[in-house]
C-alpha cells in the first residue's frame, strides 16, 4: 500500500494578519498556487501567501476534519497554535525550500 501525505495549513499576509486555513496533498504546489494568485479568490483578495503553520496527516479524512475544526475556532486559539510552532510568524515555505 502506498503512503500518502496530506497537509492542513494556515496562510496569512503578515504577522497577526488575515488567516486562511486549507488542506492539500501537495503543500509545495498549493503554496505556489496561492502565491501566483491561482488559488481561491479569498487568498488572492487578501494577498495571503505566507505559510505560518502546517500539520502533516496520512489520512485525508483526518486532514479535512482538522481543517474544519480549525475554521470553527476563534481567532485567539488559531494565533496561539501558530505561535506555538512559529512564534515569529516566519514564512515556513521559505524555510522548507518551497
């Protein structure tokens, strides 16, 4: 059986800026799509291209469930989760070589 990777991720336009939560099976491709404006109009409209948080899953159902749960959270919980992994709100895509 082939292993699969899925990612739940959060993008922003700046530290403590607008947040977008998504899910993908190819994080590199998806970040490029957001940066080139080929993704959802919400991310394009707010210039959301900085990857500030992500989580790896091996089951697409788990990744989607996590995305849905995070989208229902209040902003403070999302910020706390981001800052636990990335306190300086660095663009993780650059650090990952994306």
